[in-house]
C-alpha cells in the first residue's frame, strides 16, 4: 500500500477512534479531511493536527479530548496505549 493509502486508512481509523470516545465524526468530515491533505504539509504534525481539529471537532468541549486522542493515535506507540483514553 502506498504512503497515501496508509495515511487515508489511518484517517479512517482515527475517525472510528473519535467516534468511540464520543466525538461524532461523520463520513463527510472524513472526506473533507482526506481532501485537505493536498493543501497542507502533512510532514508538519501541527499543521495536520490543526486541519484535522478544524474539520472534525464540532464543539469547544471536544477539543481537549480530540487533542489527547490525536497525540496518542498519531505517534509510534506501544500496543495498548490507546486504552488510556
């Protein structure tokens, strides 16, 4: 699978994670995130995080949970670390 394919697959998994922790991400929002990848430098983690937050978070109260989920999901991590959410 290409790097782009891996990134898109991981975006879908991240959307599932957000739904699992109570952030209601829609398929349309995930498509918007995928389309935004052509406009941002995905090698700059903070740019990617800001774009994802802008597109996937609907309420101010969700920001802290989103940030925690993003930081845990988008890093090389040991198995089981996502259980800490």
